[in-house]
């Protein structure tokens, strides 16, 4: 009689473990969830790499600028702040310089006078001779009378006075009466007629 395989070797074999359906569903769901997390992480890292992508080298169509030349080292005397050479002090001293002169003071105004001064004395234009007084003729009186005549702008005497008498009242009065009929060219001030005065001699002579 043959022996059973399970009893070969003297000890029984343990039964095989088989996962249940619930276990398989949980394991499958965990696998899918891990795969989704991996895909999300991978997409995030890819997008970050695109954001920090290195700049693209310029194409051949873009303009290329030549670098600026290196400034030459200063030789001789040092340059100024503007980069230009400072002028020599001796050369500046030899240049002509403009000297400002103080303006001259304005001329002083001419002094004004309160009373106009005649530029010329009145000149007689009509001088009738005086009448010889009868009393003086009888007494044989003669002499010269100096008469001052004040003349208005119209050339008419306005006042008369004796400057030097003839020692005869009749002759003095006749001289004053005579000059009152005289007419004059008036004195002129700035081209305009003005008041003036003049002294004229009146002679009485019996021999004439």
C-alpha cells in the first residue's frame, strides 16, 4: 500500500497563504496612489526647471557691439576732474583779462536860481527928446541926469528913478517925464521877453 505525499518525510507541509480580496484591493489602491504622487512630484520639478532655464544664446541676426577702448594712461601733468588737461598757470597769467571799471558818477545838476536873470538889458527903440523947462532956461541951468528905467516884458517903462541928479529939480523932473514916453526892446531870458532895467543919461545943454 502506497503512502500519501503529505506524509513523506515524516512531517506534514504547511498550507499555502493566499491574500484575500480585500487585501488585494488595499494594496492596489496604495500602488495607484503612490504612482499618482510620483507623477505630481515629477511634473512639479519639470516646471521648475523650465522656469529657471538658462538664457538662450543670441542668434547671428542680433547686433554685436564692440567693447569700449581702454582709456590711455595719463602722461605728463595730471588731468583734471573732467579728464582734460588743466591749463598752465603761466599761460593763464599771460592771457588778456577784462578789467571792469566802476561807472563814472552822473554829472551834478546845474544849480537853479529862484529869480530869472536877463540875458540882455532893454534897448531903447523910441526915445523922444525931453522938453527944456522954461524956469531952467531963465536961470540958465544945465546938466546931466542919470535915470534908471524899469522895463516890462512888453517894452513899456513901469518905473523910473534918479540915479544921479543934475542939481536942478526942474531938469530932473523933465528927464523923468521924457523917459516915461520911451519904448524899449525888452530883455530876453531863455528866448522869452522878461523884466529888465537900464540906466540912461539925459543931458540938458544951453549951447545946443
